[in-house]
């Protein structure tokens, strides 16, 4: 069973796999940093009011705004 969510919906400690991006803009931005569909990510922490959020991906920490995280579809 596939359980697709938006990255912004995950909580700290949850691990997921990137499925797709909803916009070309976020795809190009994250592709340059090695974030591609199929890559495993973990939500490390969320700041006050959930913005920004830190994720672990491809061996490093990345900070994303909630607006950006809403454009990333993941599978848990």
C-alpha cells in the first residue's frame, strides 16, 4: 500500500522516500543539491510554527521552508 503525503505533513523522526515534485522550480532547486525521486529523507526538526524545517538527505542537513516542503510528495 502506497502512503503518499507532502513532506510538510511529516513530523520530526519520520523517514520517507521522495516520490515526485509538484513544480519544476522546486525540482531544479533540489536536483542541484542531490535530492531526487527515490532518495530517502528524514525530518530532523521543525522550527517554531513549523517554518523552516530541517531534513537529512544524501548525507547532509537541508533547511526548507514549509512552502517548499509542500511541493515535495513523499512515500512513508
